[in-house]
């Protein structure tokens, strides 16, 4: 595994949990949206979302990531509606599972403040810091923040023919700058992650290059989150497979990422991810860590 860079905490700390180098944390997705690309609204209902979170925790999730807005283009969701969708789920999951780490997938500071009050431990900003006040919320509530690279595009847009001189160099520079800015705003350094954000502001070639060279991100010393589950680049790499047939490709990409030192893995299938990562850990000579510990 890549060594931690000097001057940065070796351990990621969220809600009293510690994930050091070689530890793998499974972040399971709960979409409270009617139009998710993956589940097509199957967890949109309040009870379905809360029950899905419980099932994923039982399957081995360390973190539950709750989102109220589809990542891609679609029906507009204003902040009030996003809050309606996610805040009550956060509160219910916190009540049912006091020790689980709860993440919320949002780029909006007004949403972040409400979910932090409701019990969230981590703000997963997949759109790369478009709202700088998000870091201020994380600092004020002493919770974590994900600093992602989305190619400097507007949320929920898909740029046409985006290009980089060196996509990995751009990802490293952008995410580490966001992380340092977050730390300067008061976010605990041991609660900050960086995320290359596969497919966000990237084409399939870019996402594959990031996966091949993920070690350059882990070498920065910041804990790295990868969110590759069932994404388009996986399907396109395998000849255009639809979402429902990308599972094997997802697990392969998770394993490659883990071997290069990624720390947190955002997935739809927590049980399979936990199994695959346990194998990677054993290959690296690390005893598998039980979920929730």
C-alpha cells in the first residue's frame, strides 16, 4: 500500500471510528430519488429508504450515503425538496443505528446544515466545491467532508468533449487544493477525503486512466474515496453493458483501487464489496476486519 505523506494524519476518523492505511470502509448508497440511474426509485419512499439502510448495514456497510438528487440531468430539485427527501431519512437512520456513519450526498450548504443537525457525520460533495460554504458547515459541526474532482462543471451537467492535458495530474491538484482549503476553513484534517469522481466531468478514457493511476492520489496522503459502482465507464469498457450487468466489472475496479491504497468504497452492493475487499486485504497480508469495527 502507498505510504502516508508526511504532515497528514494516517487515520481517517468519523463518528469515533478509525480507518488507517490498509483499512477498507464500505460506503453503501441509499437513493431517496424517484429517478436514480441504478434503482429507478425503489428506495424513494421513506420507509423503503430507511429499510434499505438497515439492510446495507447488516450486509457490511460502515457508512451509509444518503442522496436526494439524481447526479445526472433530470427534473430540477430545489434545496427545500432535497431537504425534505434526505433530512428525515438521516434522522430515522441515526435513531435506528446510533453508531453507523451517515453520509449525505449534497453540494449545497443549506442542505448540509439541516442534515448535520439531523445527525450526519460526513458531507459527500461530488460536484467539487461549487458551494465553498459547505466546508464551513462541516467545520462548524465537526463532521467530515469529501473533496471531489468533477472537472469544474455545473452540478448535474454532462460536458461535451471535455479534455485534460493530464487528467490524473488535474485530479490530484484540484482535490488536494480543495482539501487544504477545507482544512483552512476548520474541517478536521483527519475527517477529509479526496475523490477522483469517476465519470463526473470525465469520459470513459479519463475514468480508466484515473483507475490505472489511482496510486498517485493515495500517495498524496489524503484518504481516497472511490465511487465506481455500476458507472458508465465500467459498462462502456465491457462493450456497452447496461447498468444491471456491470457488477463483475465494478468488483474488479474496486479490487484494483484497493490494491492501490483507496480507503473508502461507495457501492450499491455492500455484501459483495465487503467480500471482495476482504480477499484484497488477505492478499495484502491484512486480516479481514469485521464490518462495524
